[in-house]
């Protein structure tokens, strides 16, 4: 459940609007739809922030996963873009990723290794900003993990982000797709995409002050999701039922 606000980066960067934040609540259907994901947390909250300034923009989000008896794990990303052109279409991008997760049965925690990314971004929008797209190409460095006894390695990541406003802003179709190199998985590539579809209640007449959206997200992943067998070499399509408050 991530990066909805990264989609807003393109809009805010071009339009010059102020800060924006949102909180999302997702009920994940993965544990019930897949027999080998029975221990997957069923609830995730996401908090996102985006703040532009005259030099570029800052974006961050945090995902927190919950089991029945408490928090199961947390993950966060923070990125900074520096405008390279006057029209803000080209930007330099730097980013950090990190987090941890715990096992439901053993309570053992696993720290995700630090990851640093740096590269460039190209941002596009339609004339009325109802359609936006961002493409990022980045060098990605995974630090050594003492916890997992894993060696450091260098790779790359390509990220595409889109947002389409439809039906007079009543519907929003948004999402991202990441592809990155990992020498420890089959085929050496991990692909993760999370398209979202939102019904925006503040676009309904008489509900303009209600900044609530309801919708769904589908996590499409290959070589990414760890299953009950301790493997992450499969393709999964995992839907959620979601709500989002923007403030």
C-alpha cells in the first residue's frame, strides 16, 4: 500500500500547490485468497506526505502491518527530488528504503537491509492535469546485512507512476510499477505494481467537505512476496478493500 502521494508529486510540482498528506487503511485479502499466505497480515495502514519547495520536493510514506495481537512490521521510504529544468519536467532523485517484519508464529523479527537509490526522473502531465505520468531510472545499492548475513550489491530500479482523474474527479485510477535487480531471486528481477481505484466522495454533490475515498488496491508481484514456505519466487495478485482520508 504505497506511493499514492508520489503520484501527486507530478501534479504538485507542475501546479505549485502546497503540502498534501493522506492516511490509508487496507484490509488485505491475501491470507484468505492464497493457501500459502496464511500468515500474511490482514490489515495495513499507510501514512504519506508530500511537500514541494522552490528547489524540488520531498516525499515520504510509512506502511505499518498488523496481526491480531499487535504490530507485525513497518516499512518506510523517503525521497528528495531536485529540479533540473525550469519547467520542472526533469529532476534528480535520491531515495532511502528500509524496515522490518516479524514472524507470526515464532515472533522472530527480520530487518530489511538498507537500500539507497539515486538517478533521474521525467515527469509529464496533460494540459488539465487530469492525467500524469512519472518515470524514474535509478542506481540502487543494497547495504550489507549483518542480520541476514547477506553481502552488499549494486543494481538498478526503474519506476513508473501514473494517475488518471475520471468522471469529473469522482474516480481516480492511480498506481506505480517498480522493477529492480536482485541477484538472489529467479531471473534476477523483482517486479511489483500496485494499481489503485478510488471513489472520491468529495466529488459528490453535497459532500464536498468529506475528503474520504473508498476503493481497492491490487498488489501484483513476481519474486517479491514471501510465502509460508519461506520462498519468494512466485507471482501473486492480492486485492485489498481500502479507505483513504486526505488532509
